[in-house]
C-alpha cells in the first residue's frame, strides 16, 4: 500500500484500540454477578443494571472489531487490485503462493502494529476517564491489572487486522503468473451466492428477533435473541452490496440534478462492492447507537442505578463510548473512500471531457454521502428492531418500558455525519487533484 492509505489505515486501527480499551476497562470496573442472598427488588435491579452494562460494552467491542476487519479487507483488496500486474509478474519470476500470502499478512501486521502503538498511547486517557468517573462517585477502582484492558485491546485489534487481511492475502496468493497488461475490469456484480446468503441471514435474524420480542414464554429466549442478532448483523455485512443499491437509487434523486451527482450514482451502481465497503462502518455504528442508547437510558432509570454506583458510572460513560464509535465510523468511511477513489483511468477520461477538479471532488463526496446514508438507514432499522426485542426480553426481568432518547440518537448521528464529511473531504480533494497529474504528458 502507498504511505497515505497505510497511515490512514493505521489511524483506523489506533481508533479501534482506543474504543475497545475503553469498553474493556469499563467492563472490568463492574464485576459480574449479584451479591449473595440478594432477593429484593433493588438487588435484582442492581444486578440487571450491572449485567446489562456488561452486555452493552462487550457488544460495542464486537461491533468495533467487525468494522475494523471490514475496512482492512477493503483497503487491502483495493490496493492489491491496483497491483495485479505486479503480482502476476512476481509469480512469473518464481514467487510462490505462500510468499505472496505471508507478504500481504506481514504488511497488514506492520500497519496494525503502528496503529496499535498509537492507540495504546491514546487509550491511557480512557483509563484516566474511568478512574475520574469512579472517583467522582467515591468509588475505588476494581482491583486487578490496570493495563490488562489495553493489552487485550491491542491483541484484539491485531487479530482483527490479520483476519481482515486474510481474504485479500489468499486472493493474492492465487494470482496467476503473467507479464501482459490486464484488460480493464468489468463492472462489479455482487456474487449471487453472497446475495442469497445475506438475504437468508437477514430474514432469519429478523424473524428470530420478532419471535423473541413477542413470545414471552419462549424457552431460551435470551439465546434465541442473541443468535438472531448475530444472524441479522452477519446478513447485513454479507449482503450489503446488494442491499444498498435500491436505497442509493432512492436517496440519489436530488444528486441527479448535478453532473457530479449523476457520475457518483453511475459509479455506485456499477461498483456495488465499493458502495458496500463505504456503507459498512456507518451501518454498524448506527446499529450500535440505536441499540445501546435506548438500553442505556432505560437501565439508568432503574431505582438501583439512581444512586451512585459502579453500574451507574458505566452507564454514564456509555454516551462517550458511542461518540467514539461514530467517530471511528467516520474515519473508516474516509478510509474506504480513499481506497475506492484511486481510479486513474477514469480520472483522465472525465478530465478530458471537461470535468473540473471541484466537480470531481464533489462526485467523491456524493459517493461517500449516498453509500453512508444507505448504510445508516439499514443500521437504524436493524438497531431499533434489536433494541425493541432486547427491551422486551429485559422487561420480564424488571427493566420496565424501553425509553428511546431521540435527542441523543440525533446528536450521535449528527456527530457521525460531521466527522464523516470532514474525514472524507481529505481523500476526495486528494483524488481530485490526481486528475491533473493523470493528464501530464509522458
């Protein structure tokens, strides 16, 4: 990868380490399990708030890991696609498949180590924030290794980076030998099998969440809801290229009024995998916000959390973690756009027909905005469904009515949109400036 995309990917890894370290530190600050002999309503409410806080912060860590793996896979896939001729030449010169495989994984590991080092320094602030929150409530930190959350976060980020790099590394290892110039790539089409699997998982997850929501006497209700949530999120990630196409076409009606918007719509329609890659992080962040924010407010309203306590401190910090999640999503969106915006042949062509640098940058911003908006809509639908089902399951344990903080949700989404626009402006301007360079005579 080039230095610019590599550094941006390292920043994404660093942001993921900071968010995961914060969530793990918060989980460590609240011990699981109720006190012995507590059978009162207050004791049950306290246990529910404590266990609910654990579930929320750990679920947030999982969503951060999914977003990191997706951005790593997309960035390396795009980089290797641009170097297809180089890979074919290396194979022709005798490079083995294992050499190419471990070469890509080593590159991903080096980027991950750089990002982990940056994130480790930044995660120290999360631990100080948690300690200050506990001290403000006259609570002492939980005994144990204070550095353990940072160590686990770094290990999880590196493992997730390697997992995301594995599919493009395997694809690079399977590159055929050759030295001739490859033909122009055909328009992308989402694999039929991938679309079918994604749709089936979405249907299964939606049906499972609905059943867990409505069936009060369902055996293993919590397990059914967990399996349904996993199937729904996996289906959205797998089938996102196909799921975003109709939404982008609908949301892009105002974009058709400008030349840049029409070009953006045509490119997203011809490259659904690129649209899906851009939409992945906003979709996961929106789903996390729509699940965690209502449950956090509802748990915070329990009588046991009305007084100062560890569970209350954790729930008070949850909005900051959600802000970190949406900021990470904005950075991931910028990384996806930067990987997709390197299209030298197309840049030379649109420059030749008179498209200005400003119009080219506007096209990239349209692409990012439309794909991210489609992902946010899908994430909001999935998140609200899972929040309602989780609230119904917890209602039987004393949660009460699920409260939806619309202002907080709108603030989180607005923060993510602002960060996404600011972050994507840099790769959009860089890609548009490359148009002039593409036209420089040989």
